[in-house]
C-alpha cells in the first residue's frame, strides 16, 4: 500500500514538520514495518498523570545492592526479564571462587566500570570499561576483577546473539569484524578452593549443580572452529549518521536474536545538523512491538536531562516516549555539534517484567519528567 495522507503532514519523515506540530512515528516491527507519521497538536507525553501499571520506568542501578558485591559466590542480581532474556547486574570486587557455566543462556557481559580478566574455554579475555564480552551458551568461564569494582550489566539470552548482517552499509560498518578480540592462549590455571579442589557451577533451568575436579576445568590448550567467546569495545564502533536526516536507532544495531535487538549509541555528529528542516531529536513513538531498555554508560545524554551514567530506563510497549520539553527547547538554540553519549539499548519483543534489582532502584517520579513544568 502506497502512503496515504490526510490533513497537514510532511512528505518526508522527520523533516519540515508542519508548524506547531509534534511528529510521532506510529510503526510496526520497530521501525521496519508499515508506518505512518502522525502530526499531533500536543506532545503525546504531556500527560497529567498515569493510573495503572503501564508507565515509563527509570532505575538508578548504582543503588542496587548486587548479591555478588559482598559474596563472590552469589548469583547475579536480576533486574528485568521475559521468556527470551534476562538483564542482570554484577558488582564484583573479588574473583569468582569457581568456574561457571550457564546451560540456559548465551551471555553478554557489558563492562560499565572496571577491568580484569575472564578465563574461558577459549582462552583468557582481558576486559576493560566499554567492552561487550559475548559467550556462547555453555561456555565455562571465571572472572578475576582487577583494582576496583567491576560493574557489569549482563544479558542472558535464550538464543545465540548474532552480529548484524552487512546489508547496504557493507561488511565493515559500523565496525570491521577484525576489531573483535578473541581470548588468548596459553593462560595459567585459576586457584583451587581451600581444600585444593576446583569447583565448576553449572546453571540449568536456574538451578545450580556443583562439579568438583582435581584440576582447573578451564584448561584448554588450543582450539579451532567458528564458535568462540569474543570481545568488542564500544570505542571500535563507528556509527552511521546523516547530516540531513534523523536515522532510526536500529542503525546502531550491535547484536540481535529473534527475541531482542541490542544497539549501542556511541559519540557521533548530531543528526540533521546540516538541514534546518530536519529534526535532531528522536521522534515520539509508542513502540508497540518492542519494550525499550536503555542503559546509560557514559557522556551526556541527548534526549533528556537528569539521567546519569549507571541509570537505566524502560519504556514498555504501548505508552509514548520521546524527547522531554526541555530537550526540545534546548534543541531550538543548538550550539552543540556532537553527542558524546555512550548507551546500550535492548529492545525486547515480549513484554519485560521488573525483578529484584528493579524494585531496589526505581526512580518513582520518572513518568512525570515529560510534564512541561518540570525543570531539568
Ligand atoms: Fe524509543
């Protein structure tokens, strides 16, 4: 069906909005399916109040007392989850006292703060701030933080995450796969427990089984094949932008499964900056096919104030989000030419549910932050 139209509208999405209107992209399948642009007389986020469970949520994950911060043998603290993925938090200061294998999920560790080493079946990965560490389901591993706390956002996925296909951008954008780091071999064994044994914890259907060995079970001396753990640092991502058009967030895709898409927002020239008619801030939408989670890693965040590194927002399917009134106002007298933010977005197909870490850290007034009288 070719585009239909009624009333006042713009022929080009995200450009030359009719005077005094607020543009919403009402779309299916994220930003890829059938879509219409609605030109509203008011910002759809300027509600008076919300009654009921469906509301934008924000969490200050720095407030979460992650179980492994005190007890290095504790499980990770879950924050949000559904049948396809769980988002968890680790705030580790001491080495894992055992090797760990997750038989339920592929794991993506995002290193928000800290550095250290991760021993894996494929060798040893050295990690630092801004790294994604991607482990195939079943990979045995053990984390040895160095220095201060390793603050890790962990995504446990029931399906193997894949790098985005080359598509029209070619195979070297937004990062050349040669920037992916593989674990190194040889490496030395981890220390045994107090009685001289090496413990392996296997998690299956959420339950732990403990296997004890007279040697370190992470003892690979070599390997070959097309399945491995690997690391990617956000600094090696070179984002696609346009001076004349606000691109959808999906151009920043880093990993995906059929249950979620993970995107990374990295420092970039502000979109739309070369064309007065082009919008520079994200358009409003009700994200009807994805729950949107954004974890703020570093820098200053473009679409809103009052959100700092270590915080996370969750915009559930069906209720609007978009730039705050203050961010819109700020955009009118724009002097900035670049965004310096780094953020991790997880768009989940099925509705997410808040778990223990979310309950500990919710910023209750977040849903009111679009009201025009709230100052940033
Ligand atoms: Fe969004």
